[in-house]
C-alpha cells in the first residue's frame, strides 16, 4: 500500500484542530502585539505560534503518512499465509496494510466503530477501503469488544493494534483486552501493540501470563502526534511455543 486508494480520515481530528486553532490564535496575537509596538510579546507569541504550527505539521504527517510507513515496515516479515487480527481497526490503516501482504491468509478487523477517535469512522467505510485497496477477498470485519473477543483460543498467527487499547477507560479493561489478545494468539505467534499510553502495563500483563520474549521501543518521529512528548511506543511480544 505504498499508494493508498482508500479514505482513512484523521486520527483524533479534534486534537489536530486544536493545534491549528492554537497556532492561528498565537500568530494573531503576535500580529496585534507588533501593531501595538510590544515587540517582546510579539516575538514570544510568534515563536509560540510557529512552534504550535510545527506540532500540527508533525501530527498531520503522522496521521496521513508516517504511521502507514512504520506499519508497512513492521508487517514486512509476513509471509502471506498468516491469520492476522487487528484490534480496534478503525478505517483499516493497519488491517489493510497487513492484508496487502497476504496471499492465502486472512486479515480480521475488530472494532466498535467509534467516530470520536477517527473522522468518519464506520464499518462501511472500512469495507469500502478494503475494496478500494483490492484486498476485500482476504478481509473480515467483526463488530466486537476487545475485552471479549468472539474467537476461539489460538486461532491467529499475528495480533496487532494501533492506538486503540488506550481508549478503554479502565486499567482492568485494558488488561482484559491484552489478555484476550494473548488468548486468541497461537503458541509461537507474534503480537504488535502500538500505543502512546500504557505500554508498560501491557508488558506487565503479558509477563504475568508467562510471555518473556518482549521488546518495547519508541517508533520514532514518523509516529509522533505533534512532538516527542506525544510519541508512540511499540510492544512486540512472541507467545511461548508449546
């Protein structure tokens, strides 16, 4: 999916809008301060406005390009026959990137289709995106809760999630989602959880389940939502083989 044909919206569009609004306000205050001959305030407002505008640029890049590039690299090792599960798949940014690498395998996306965290998010849009990307024949969409996945144990080779588990409001609920991801993953299977919050807690849950092959790392500037203070981390874990 180096060239995307689907419509993927914007992650948390209210946050991007807030950054753009803040930049406009600060730059307007800078202009007013200059006209009122208050140079110190004008410079401070101008610097703040430019900084906020740069943060908005970072956010826009991540949501429209950066995250796709990062996930394409993470999913490159797929051989084509895997069964992949995407928790909180949204419009299918990660789900369809995985599906594009499959031949005999299948990619399943689970979501509650919330419009709060991604503009225009709905299952119908995800289905349309799968068709637009030419992967509809290997994609399944399931409306369901990450905390109670409607799948048997050990049926997926790879479980992924991108900025979704943190949306569960309680620590107990997030722990249950990670436990469910572990349950449906086959022995020897791979889990890739990208999030900007709670990844240490996800790791603690998996270690409590006996998973020892775990790595946690920063995904870098391509996955910053405005700057390094809003960076995305990856938890990569492999379930012990029987």
